[in-house]
């Protein structure tokens, strides 16, 4: 008699590359870009110094890349539930 229940988790096939090719991922990336651009737009439009504007744009791109990396992190893709 076996007391262990069978494992209902399987590894995600295709991994990160397959997930990043889905429409769901692309839509979420577009949402992230829109939200962060909206967040920085007021600060960017009020700044007159070109160097500070450049630094704000660089910070915006860094934040976008960080959020996208968190979205497609291997930690989030390690398994799927197969019910």
C-alpha cells in the first residue's frame, strides 16, 4: 500500500522562451509599458533640463525592463498545475 499521493505538478514545457511568445505575455508587457510611461510622463513633461530629462528616460527604461524580467522570471515559470 502506497501512502504518498501522486505529484500533480509538471515542469513547464518550453520554459521562458515559449511563455514570452504568448499573446498574454505581450499584452502584459504593453500594460507595464503604458503604466510606467503614464507614471513618469508628468515628471518628464515638467522637466526643462535636457540632462535630467535624459536621466528620467533612462530610469523609465530600467524600471520597464525590471518589471518585464520579474514577469518572465524562472521562479514564476517553474511548474503548472495539471488538474
